[in-house]
């Protein structure tokens, strides 16, 4: 039971702290929260918007989850996301489409390859040179964003948009189809399907190899699993999934490559770490947590429009949820037991 | 113009750029020497930067601003200490959460003062010393915090290697069980080191908002907290080597900024990228000499006093 009480209580406490932060900024927290919830869940359109925000979180979250499973701290989903967006855009700008079906398949492949290659660097540094991956994956985020910005401010800048750092609009066959008149696109379906695919993966030999490698590399090696190979492949797929998150953002939402495809105030790539952690390494958990945080994202945007409160409140609440869950895990680790005084003295 | 005339301003700028890295990394050395990895440096620096800036903006007293920066940096670190030492939570996740919290809170509360300028720490020419040809300009025409950081290097080294307290800290980081058996208060030592590290990270942040620049910019640390964490690994957890690494990085940043200003034809984006790439090379290099500089044995491992053997 505590398994569910702790996350719910953590979210409640995090919202309480968030409320205090809102109050400190001079706004009414209750009003702010009701505006957020109404703004995020009040209409079919806003619900679609919640799912829009949850899509990159699911994809990158699945990626980070896979890396965590194999025992690799991938803090680099943000950079991998940007590289994925870069790969997808490269394909479009180069005109590499398949006759009859357009750009989308090649964009997916390019995004997965680009994100995967970006994750391959820290993976190889870890297995070959024993370099700690936490700092390398993180530092590569800064490099990836600057790399993409170089193209946006330079060779890829659309001359028609004056001085805005963005590429030209993608052609129609490079855009993910949307549902009705909402912004919800097929990337969401792709994310759900991939999450479902994870359950199939768990039943395969390779899925087992990943789990064992993460839990106990020595036992894995003893069982005949090629530990280093398993780790590198899992991390590359992890990066590929984050890359896919970047692809669906450019092909489904922005319809071009622009700066800040991941909101700078609460970047998807970092939130994906929170998603993977809160999901307790379960794909269904990734879906649910992503949707929950999607509500927070849309609510934050509505709040900014209506009350001018900065969207950074989203990141504050996210961080607080993480901190409370961490603290609350003590409760799930230990159990309070009533022991009679006499029996204790006897036992001692 | 001689080469020295050219190098002087760049080296002077190198010291300035290296100072926040130096202060933050020395703080983290203490936390890690006591066995606690704190990935919250970036967030604690931001908290310190904003606290110091706001304080100086509203109360024209720089000492108060620096104290505010240290207090808030220390408070952020105290959360990490509580979670990892008392509740024994995962250090990596807790530290990351501290960074995200710092980024979020400062972005939220800093919005009101974006574009404002506060009173900063002024350059103070040290009498006599600043008159030394070349070196005087590089080392002694700086602001007061730089001079404080000069003292911090030998002080941190002396505390770690020449005092009883330092011995206790290192013992806690290497073998908390043995330290405990000898009567060292393991939890208190860890708390002290983590909070001191946070206070120094806060001070490093204030250096950015009150001396390096005199304004508040959203996420103005720009990854310096992570570079500081890498410097700790590179230094082999030794304050003297931290200083060497910090000034090397400061030099790189100064050179890179100078190249941007002069306009060398190289892309601004690729120039800005170099510190992060070089940091990765430093990390690779450090991992190749693990034998000589290995991390404290209990780094990242929670200590369960109840599970002592005997």
C-alpha cells in the first residue's frame, strides 16, 4: 500500500511547497492551482495539449529508464533529444525522402541514429576508458545545444524569417499527421506503442540480459552475458529514444527546427530523468507520470499567460516531487513494528 | 605591443574566470572527502548567485550579500545532507534534484530583476604587490573575493591534511565504520562538509553575479557547477590541484572570450563549446590515472550505523 501512498503524498507535499512559492511571489496559490487544473483539463483541446507535452517525456523517459535498467546514469537525454531533432532536420533539408511515403521514415531513422550516436560517446568512454558517465552525459548536453544553435544561427537559418534562428517550415510530407484540429500528433501513438514494446522486450533473452547486467554485472558475466556489449547497445537505444523525442517535437509541433525545442525553464531531457525515476522503471509508470507532468506543463503555461507567474514553477514542483519521493522511500524501506517491552528484553 | 602586454589582460581575466570554479570545487572536495557526492553544485551556485544579487540590490552592503549567498547555498546543501545522510537516499538523484530545484527557484524569483544592475565588488589594488611588473597586474589587481580565494587554497589543503578535523573528514570518507569506532561523529562530519560545500558553492555563485558580472541572468552559471564537479575528479580530491585546474579552465574561458571579442572567424558557438569538451577530456585523463588518484572509498555509499559489524 505504501507503494502508492508515498508517491501521492509526495505530489501533495510538492504542490504545497509550490503553493508557498506562488504565495511568496504575491499570488493566491489556490487560485493559481485551480487555474492550472482548469487550464490543463478544462477542455478537449487542453487535454490534447497535455498529451502533446507528455509525448517527448514518454519517449525520452523510456530511454532514460532503459539506461537506468542497465546501470548507466544517462543524464544526457536533453542533448540526445537535440541531436535527434538535428538528425531529423538534416534529412529534411537535404531532401532525403522516400518516394511515395515522404520524409517521416527517414526522419525517424536519422533521429534515432543521431541520438544513439550521441549516447554512444559516453557509453564507449565508460566501457573502454572507465570514465564516469554522469558528468560526461551531462556536459554533452551543453555541447549538443550549442552544436544545434550553430546551425540555426548559421547555415540553416531561413533568410525569410529575418533574424529569427529557425529553419524553413518543413514540407507537408515531413510533418507528423495530427488528430482533428488539436496539436496532438502521431508521435503520441508511437510513444505508447514503444512503451508497450518494452513489455515484450522484458520477455526476451536480451531484455533479461539488460536487467541482470544492471542488477549485478558480475553475475551477468558469469551467466555468459556479454556485459559491455549489452550496456553499450542499451545506452545507444536509450539515446535513440531521446532522439526520437526531439524528432516528434520538430515534426509534430514546431514543424521546423528552432531554438528551445525543449522548454528552457523545464527541459524535457531533464524531466525525463524524473519520469524514469518516479516510474520505478516500469513502462506503464512512464506513461502515467509523463501525462501527470504534462498536466503540470500545460497548467504552468496557462498560469503564465493569465497571471504572469514564470513557468519555472513547473520545474520547482517537479524537483520537490523528486525530493519528497526520495525522502519517502525510507518509509517503504522500513516498517514500523510494535514490539512488547518484555519480549524485547528477552531477545536482547 | 609585446607578448607580455597581450598576455597580461588575458591572464588577469583567467584568474577572474577561474575563481568561481575554484571556490565551488574546493567546497565539493570537502563534501566528497566526507563520502557525499553532491551533484547539486550547479543549483547551489545559482541559489547563491541570486541570493547575493537580490541582497546587494536591496541592501547596499556587500558583506551581507556574500553572507546571504553562503547561507542560501548552505541551506540547499542541507536538504541534500538530510536526504543522503539521515535518510540515506540515492546521492545521485538527490543532487540532481537540488540542481533542478535551484534552477527552477532562481528562474522563478529572478525574473523580476533580469536586466537590473546591482552594486558589485570593486577591484582593489593591493599596495606594493600590485606594482610588481606583469605579475602584479595578473594577481593583485583583482577584487576582494579573488584574494579570499587565494587564501582558501592553502587553508583548505591545511585543514584536510594538517589538522585533526581533516583527518576525521578523510577517515569518514574512506572508512566510516572505522572512523565511527574511533569515536568520530560520522553523521555530523558529513553534514558539516556538505553544508560547508554548499556555502562555498553559494559564494562561487555570488562571485558570478556580483564580481564577474554585476547582473542577474537566468541560469547564469552555464554549467560551471558541472565543470567544478569534474575538476574535483581531475584534481584527485586535492585542493591544490583544484586550484591549478580552475585557473587552467579560467585561462581557457578568458582566451575563448577574447577570441570571440576580437573576431577570429571561428564560430561563437564552437568557441563556447570548448570548455565543456575540454572538461570531458580532463575526465577521461583522470580516469586513466585512477591508481594515483582514486575517489574516497565510501563516496556515494550511505552509512548505516545500525549495521556496524561488532
